[in-house]
C-alpha cells in the first residue's frame, strides 16, 4: 500500500472544499431530493477512527439520479485519513468509502443510460459544476469550481456526503459508471481509485503503444495496477523498488519483464536512457534525478505519489526534452473507458475480500502495509 493517489486527493479536496459548497443553488435540486430514505452504514464518530454501525438518511431519487444497492467497497488510504481527522476537516459521524460497486435499484425519470439491475460503480467524486471548461471536456476531476467528494463533502442540498461503507447510495447519473456484464463487482471496486489513478496518465501520454518501455516506481495498490495495464498494452515493464522481497511478486505473479533495486547505483546506471515513460506510485520523498536519467529523449515521468517537493536538475530536462508531470484520478469518460478495457482484457486487481466487521482491523493492516494489494468490503453479505 502506498500513499499515492490518496494523499493527492487529500490535498485537492482541502483546496476545493470551500468552493464545493458555494457553486450550487438549491433551486437546481428536484423536490424529491429533499426527501429521505433510511440507510445503514459503518461510521467513525471521532478521531480514533473506530468504525461501528450507524443509521442515517439518503435523499430519495431525483429526476437525474441513480440509486444503487452497494455490494462492495474498496478500502484506500483516504478512508484512514478522514476517519482519523488527519487533515483536521473531518465531519463526524463520517461514513468513508469511494471505491463503490453495486446494482441499480431505482432510476430517475430523466435517466436513460441505466436500468434497474445494471451493475454500476461510483468513484471519488459525486458532483461537479458541469459547466466549466474542464467539465465540458471530460476532465471533471479538475472542475474549476471544485468537485463534491464522495464522502465528507458538501452536497447540493447542503448535507454532508457519506460513502460506500453503507447499504445504498444515490448519485447523479453522470457520476455513475456501467460495469460490463460478467466483470466481478468485488474486482471492479479498486478500479475507481487505484486503477484510474494510473490508467488515466498512461492514456493521456499515449503509453498504450506496444513495444515501448515503462518503468513503475513502487509496487502497492497503484503500482501493481500500472504493471497490469502496462502488460495489457504490450509494454516492456520494469518495476523499481527498494525491497528485494517484491522481486518474486513483480516478475512471476504480475509478469513484469524486469525488477530493479532502486538503491543499487550499478543497476540504475545500466538503464540510462532506456525508458519512454516512468510512473511514480511510491510513498515518501526520493531524489528525482536518478529516474530522470533513465528516460529517453522526450521521455515522461508522471508523479501520482505525493513527495513533499519535486526537486531535480534542470539541465537533463532541457537537453533531453524530458517532462515531469502530475496526475490525479480521471474524468468520467476515462473511467468508463478503463472499466471497459479491464473487462475486455480480463484485468483484475489483486484483492482481499473482507466482511465489514473486519474494517477496523483492515485499517490497522493498511498502516502496516500488510495487504496485497487492496482490501474490498463485501458490503452486501456482511452489512446487516
């Protein structure tokens, strides 16, 4: 487990949270949205982060809404951050979870993309302004007016959003995604966070062309998905890690072509100017120059982790026309494309399915990095 996407999301949400309450007018909500429907979930009540059963209300289905029975929800580091108030903005009781899958149980009168019984997913945000240049260009994750986070956000009706550790949820159809028939709902859950965090920049920088070389820094929830996507794209994949214990997993389980101990200067030097693309998914600070030296001319290093600073020599960038870029999740179009791609190519995250009663223990194991590579809660069969 790494702190990659989750920490980025923390920073983005802090910057967007004030806007997310301000760009909405309550007149945009249908009258049905103010009605309520009982929901059962698990919530943290204070900074201890301890989760326990909690009953609350969801809005009923509006004209443009989809209501889904939640079957599964992935656990990511963002859940830990907000249940324990690490950012200082947690709104208790707090129901976490933003890697959500389930089955449609009701749709609004204006909804035509979904029908009752469809398998669907919901990711890290449940609303945006829908009018800015980014929303208009399928980059809702960069909404100029801020997005509404799936939990601990401020919804259009002024209520606090509650996440996927719950029996059902209601969401505008734009932020709901169709899971292809036959794709396991438990496996789909981590795609809404870990999967899209690496898929989106790989597509953006055209790193889906067979034969090109990909380096993956770190082998956690995001890193293992980068390897899986890379192999599905037909790339030559090298995993960089500080831990020799990851070698067997990288090469023989995930199918990477090469494994490199990043602290071994001799191994690193032998790979100078070898990579078209490197994606950094690992937690913590590290020097960037050693990785920049591995890029070919015009190569790209994409950072989806959150080092405290990005520092490196300018000359290698200038002389070799290299790029350092950042990325966070993906827009609605990209998310749907990723789900379709995973189904078509039989790409499945490595998961450990747990009952919701095990969620507190799972959080502790998350801290210890004791998971390969994502916990997924079986909500349907354990939340009673």
